[in-house]
């Protein structure tokens, strides 16, 4: 027996104490087992309930502003369980837009291969979404709205030139860059790049943020002139042709092509010469190939070359006299040649005559065809101006057509014979065309810039699906143009 010395209580037999301990231990183990069983049952019930419900959405990632500005944006939907591979046939985008689909673990994504329309509500519907662990399939519907479209334009006047930012809803233009003499400019995803001449007539390239802040100069190859300024759709790359000021002396550069990256600081964004193969190095026309790091170059002797951004591994694509354009989201270039207009597939060099434009009756569209502007997308057609300059005055003028891939032409705008069409550009999404007009061209003199323009210009923005004029601006070089205005159309 034992005695409780602290309380002086009666002695408790050792056997009775041991039996009490065993009862308490048994009660604890029994209770613990019940808890474990309940938790296990709850887990099984939860798993069964999850299986009965199918996959469910836990998070969604989408940037509507980026989707309207450039190709390659993604809608990413994360589910609560790993998924079977989602097929393209299981996804519907409304309104229709080209896309690809991918699946990784618990996530499924839609990548939009072209910029989306501005100020538009989109619905993405996934059907038959199945988890790897089985159970019923789920339907997921996501909606988002893209913002209004903003554009930049260049306005020249006698007291100085201004680049303004505005929208298509008649908002007051906001000045973002001013200079006494602006030749040209381009917009990348993060920067403005502006070609200016200083008071001594020397060319400079100025880069700023999109709001005009953090202005700094980019290094140039020398003291000369800059032309054919362009920007790539991605990668913050720019390019231009450069000519030395003292042309004619030995060893000078003329129409030499250079590229530079704006990802570096201005001090390190040194121009990189593009090595043009062959005897003739001068470049008369060139384009960045959309969604790639390649360039298409036309030399002074009429050779058409496709190469990397530095000119390496150039492929000879034959002869040409001008590059009309390359559609975003496509590998097809439209080329002028002495014997007509041709399309060239830049992936394999396949070439074909450009399909003639025909009216609803099947007759050929009359008039002289200007520069052909491809519409973004595969087999999306083109925008083509046709001018009639002979016959009755009432029948003269220029009509801009949207021409389908099979040649069917639909008129979207008409300008009088007194006006000149200076350039046609198409918005990145293909929704709009911008038609640059020089009104009353006989009494509208050109300025004396290296890139001369009439003193009065109007940029008409036209919705291609309807032919409706959305807006008209008193400026040029609208920011979705990939190249500068040509000398004339």
C-alpha cells in the first residue's frame, strides 16, 4: 500500500490505482480513435463531394488592357484539381477571336493570337472540363471587358510640333511630347521614340516613357540623317536607315540599316548595324516581321532578303520594288514587283500573284490601285485604295475597299478627286483602318521636312466591318502604323 503524504488521505491500494490508470488510458485511446475515424470519414465525404461536383475555379488571371494592345495576352483559369487536357474544341470565345489553348496541372489557359477589339465585352466558355481523378465534367464561363482604344498622333504647325495622346471618343488630345522639329515617331509597348532635327539641322533620336517623361537621347551611328523609323511589335526593338551627312566622300554610309534595343538604358542602347549580304548594302525599304525577331529587307538593287535582326542567315526571296506590308498574326508579305503584285509566305518562300479585287457583280474593281495594307490575321484580306482620275468629274476620286482573301471587295470609304491619300494603316486588332488624307491637295502645299507632309492633313478612322467613320483627327502618323507615310500613294 502507499500513503498520500501531501494530504494525509487514507492509503490507496496499488492495484486499485493501476486499474484507474488503465481505465483512463483506454478511454483516451477510444476517444482518439473515434476522432480519427470521424476525420477520415469527413475526408472521404469531402473527396466524394469534390468528385461529385467536378473541377471548380479557384482563381482567374487576365489583363484586358494588354489584350487590346498586343497579341499574345492570356486568360489563365486555375481549378481546384489537376485537369485532363483541354482541347480547342472545348472553348468558345464570343465575339470570335483567334486563340490557342493549353493545360498545365490545375491551370487552363487561352492565348489570344491577335489583339482584341477595344471597348468590347468578351465571354470565354470552357465546356467538358474534367479532373484527372474522374467525376463529373464542369463548365466554366469567364467574362471581361477591354478598355477604350488610345492612340498617338503627330501634329505639325509653324510654332512647333506636338505628339498627342487621345482616344476614339472625341476626348481632348493630351500633349505628351513637344519639339521645334519632329520628323517622325513610333510607339513601343513602353516607350515613344521620336526622330527630331535640332537647331543646327542634326538628326537626333529621343526616347521617352509613354507619357513623355524621362526624355533622353539614343546614340546614333554618326552625324547624319535618320529615316524609315520603325518599331517591332514586341521586344522593345527599333530600327531605322541612316546616312552620313557628308555623302559622296569615301567610306560614307548611305541608307544603312541599324537596330537598337530600348530595354537597355539610353547610354547603352547602341545602334547595331544590320549586315546586308551581297554587293549592294543600301536599303530602300524594310519591315520587322510581326511576332518574330526577323526583318524583311529590300536593297537598292531590288533584292528581297529575309534574315535575323542582325542580318545573319539571310534568305533570298527574289526581286521586288517595294514592300507594301506584312499582316500581324501572319507570315504573308505583300510585295510590289515590276510585273505586278505578289504575296510571299515568309515561312517557306512560297509566292503567288495577289488576288484581284472584284465587285459584287464579279467585275474587276476599276481604277489605279495604291498601297495594299494587309489586315491582321491569317487569310484576313487587305485594305486597298483605288483611284479614278479620268472620265467625268463626278466619277473621279478614290475609294477604299476592304478586299477579302478571295478578292471580294466592299467599299468602306470614298474621298473626292481633290484629295490625296497619303497612307492607309490598320489597327492591330484589324477592327479599324486609318486613312490619311491630304485635302484640297492642289492648294495645300507640302512642308520642307525630310519626311514632307501637306500643311493640312486629316486622319479618318473607319470601322472596317461597317464602313462607319469613327473619328477624324487633324494629325498623322497614328500610332498603329508600322511604317512612316510613303512619299506618295
